[in-house]
């Protein structure tokens, strides 16, 4: 428990620059967009998820991915539960990098570069946190008063 507190304290000392807030908001909105895109093409998305060898769990996994993208993207854009949403999205993005590398390594799709960029941005936001312009910062400022 002390290790978690010390890691959390260390992460809180890392002050995010303002441009990280802009990236967090844009990334959150992009993740929501991808969740909506997966929802609108659910049958094809489920088929793609099933092609990686988990056909019996494809629909459940697809629902999890869509839920985490929609809810996590909104919370990420707002800047609340930021690190938790990054942690929930990390396995999805690692899977997307692996999946896109093995299945869709084409220039037309652009899936692999986008997945890598989003993964890197999620890791950076997880390290730096919500930032100055977030609901977390508003909550902390109100608690100090």
C-alpha cells in the first residue's frame, strides 16, 4: 500500500504543461469517436475481434472495448479519473497495436501508426495526470478553499 502511495505522490509531482491538457482533450474526443465508430460498425468490429482467436468471446470483448472507449474517452477529455481511464485503455491499445501489425499492416488503413501514437499519448497522460485545466484541478482548488 505504501508503494502505491509513493508512486502516486511521485506522479503528482510531475506537473503537466498546458499543451498536455490540449492533447488530453483531443485524445479523449478521438477515443470517443473510435468508440462510436466501433458501435456503428458493430458486426464488422465483432468479426475483426473474433479473428484474433477469441471468437467465442468476440461480442463480450467488443462490448468492453466500446464501453471503455466511450466512457473513458469522455472522462479523459473532462480530466477526471484520468489515470484510471488510461490504465483501462492501455490493454486495448496494446492489443490494437499487435492486431494492426499482424492483420492490417497497410498504408490505406493507417491503423498501426494511429494505434502507436494513441498508445504513446495514453502513457504520457498517465504519467503527467489530468493537468491544470481539468475537473480534477477544479476539485482540488475547491478543496483548498
